[in-house]
């Protein structure tokens, strides 16, 4: 029986914008499993974890109720469901915004001008909280989908919906007015599971792996040789988690330097390093960083 097998259960979106990156993250953590996109669960072969493939809308409540111990889901859904869960960490992908938008030709140019207007949304709880915080009164029109069509159909004067790239807004003749919430994928836990000794140990082991993968994201390991006389100049150029590793070479007066760099700064660094005596520069990917 899945529910009572004592293994840690982590719910992820079975199909959607978070699915592939969630599966990739867990595999980078060293978990061996075959993801059953159309099945209920996928057991991990080398760790006491079962993956549950669920609708993203259901994940916050399933974690809250203990059906799953952990869940990977958008912050926007956790907030909208007002789920009683423990936030463990943000995961750095699935970025989006909950935005209030109006027709491009609308005379509404500020939030204050939405007073007593109709706003269509699939996020009524979050929108209501936002309006209350900003001391605004508006008529919330709750829809189950196709929110972007509401102004054209005269169902609403504005919409409040999730935006990733803004393409859907432009296609439907809408322009953003204000941001209600910025969201990304988060790892959440059932409070009881996190408080229990056995599950807590598994969760902490999982968190070490996830943290290592997140710290390694966008990083590269750089190695180079250089004259010993250039150490101080090169150290001023090189970034590092703490300080670069410096190793004497068999060749007299030569050293090797090892450090971690961001992939977005590598090419500029390489040019500066070469000008200051570095050579034989090697850069390799990093899977995990444990600090």
C-alpha cells in the first residue's frame, strides 16, 4: 500500500511548466527513478522516496493533509490555497508574476482608477488580499479559465492572471498595470512529516542534495596554470566561494589555481586572466556544491 509504506512522498506536477525541471532537479540529486507521467507514483530505486504525479492545483492541499510529505509547486498556488504547509526553499525556476492587466486602450492607468471596477481572475483569494492591503474596493469576477478574454466579452474591466512572458497579454490586446505577486517553484513540507523523527531525517538528507544542486546552478569549475609571481594579481581577479586553491607544480616557479566562477562571467574573466599570466585554462561543469 503506497500510503503506508513508510517512504517519503514528494508530489510534483504531472504535466505542465514545472514538470521537466522538477524531474531534472531530482535526478541531479542522484535519485534513480522512472517518472510515470500518466501514473500515480514513481518509486525511487536508491532512496526511500516515492514521486506522486498530481495536478498542480491539488499539490498544496495534498501536502497540507499529509497525503504527500513534500511538494514542488508554484508559490502562487500555495498562497491562493492558503495551505498550512512549511516552506523549505525556493527552487529558482518556474518564474512568473500574478499581474493585473487592462485593455491597451483603457483609460485606467493606475491601480487607484480600478476602484469599483470589475476584475476577472482565477486567483480570487490572492487578489482579495492584495486589494485589501492597498485599501482598494473592486468587484472580483471569479472565472475558471480563459481570463484574458473577459474584457473583450465585457465580463470585466481588467484581469488578474499569471504572466510568464507577456505574449498572451499582447495577443489579447492587454497591457500590465501592476504586479500582485512574484512567484517561482518552491519545495513545501507537511508540518507533521517535518516534525517526525524518521521523515525529518529523510527530508534533511534530501535538502542537502537539493541545496548542493541549487548552489551549483550557473557555476563552473576553473583550473589554470600561471607563474608564481602572478599569484597576487590573479587572486584580485578571481572570484571564489572562499579563496582560490593554489597548488605548486613540478615546474619551478609555476602554480595551478582552481576556483569556482559564474558561467555568465567566464569569458570576461578569461581575457583578464590571460593578460595577467594565466595559461592552460580548463573549465568544467559542476553538478553539486556542498558548503
